[in-house]
C-alpha cells in the first residue's frame, strides 16, 4: 500500500524548481525582453489573465494532490495538502495536511523552514530540505508565467518546436541573473503553445541530491479559469535528455484544485508557530486516555 502522507514523498519530485526568496514589489508594467521572446512572454501573460489581474492578487490558496511513481509506475506515495501563500512578498508559504489522523504542517518564511507533526517538531535535516524544495517550487510553478517578468533574467529565444506527438510551441530560455539558494537550478526553458499562448511544458536542469535525474520536463495540462486567472490544473513530470525530449515514464503527477485568492491571511499566519516541546503531545494524549 502506498504511504498516504509520506514526509519524503510529499516533497520529493514533483516540484522541480525554486521560488524567489526576496520580495519583488508589484509593478505597473511587466518587465518584458525585447524582440520575439518578449512578444511571446507578453502574450502568455495576457492568455493567463493579464498583468493587472495578477498584480491585484494578494494571496493564493489551493488543494494540491501529489502522486509519486517508481520506475515501473507503481505508486510510491500519495499526499493531499492545503497550500497557502502570499503573492508578491517573497518566499512565505504554509501547507496543512488533509485527511490525516495526525495533523502535519509544513512552513517556510524566507530561510526558515519547519515541519510539525501533530504539534511536535520534526528535526530531520533531509526532510526539512525536501520541505524547503516543495514549498518554494509550489509557489514558483503557480506564479508562472508572471514571475518571469518580475525577476531579473537573461532571455534567449530558442524558436518553435513540435511534432506529430506534441503541440507546436515557442521555446524561450530564462537564466536567473541573481543566484538564489532556494533555486535548485539556474535556468528554465518554457514552451508556450503557439495557438493559445499558454505554457505547454517546461524543461529544466536541477540540482538536488534526492532527485533521480538531472534534466526534467514538466507538462502543463487541463487549464481552468480561476476567477480571472487561467492556470493548469494538472502537472506531470518526466526525465529528459539534453535536447529537452522525454526519455522515461511519468515520475510525478500533481493536481491543483479549489484555488482561492485574496483570502486575507493574517501576517503571522505564515510565521513559525510556537513550538510544542517534543513529546508533550504524546504525554497529553496519554493523559487524556488515562482520564
């Protein structure tokens, strides 16, 4: 039986690139590169809801369901969480488990990251690093394509590609000008659908000890309109070769559902909670049982 909410599985593969750790104040205009690449990115922003709509959003919350598959496509783990984050405020986020007897909470506030299981701190370094990776990349993926017009990047137009088995798309490579420890990779190639303008797939080189492979392709699927923002409902990730072609079966499958905006979270909602001493929850449960 697969693990329902594995601390390792929830964060291991699907989220494959980091988000910015430093706040970028809202801008009246997107920072678009010159030439065809800027035209493509501008069209993608319009197709996804427009710059004004993105700038009007203060925070986001959604349910994420993550399935990790082994090399023979058996389910290694499946997890469901309620992910919440401010927008345009750097890297702050929280995710709470759904449907678990023991509540699990993940959080990140800049460089500070934590896990609480039923109120007790989890201090295992590999799990904390996976959590950092997961929390950052969920925010990064959701912020595309808008984030690419907010962060300092070097842009290269790679032209169109496509074939009988995939939609035709225009490829643009974005190299992040300011190294950020949250980012497990330095660049991302985004393929924008030539018909719709929306993201069709992404391709990136990633550096993380727990990843099975270095090069990855993510497919963006099942677009939905969430109150004026058009976003992918499903993401699938595959190992890739140096040309950006898929060379194996799906490794991770993520659903993003029940998206809500401008909930108005209190500022301290994303701060590290007051710690319950390790073992105290267990003593409380034992005391309640004895009573």
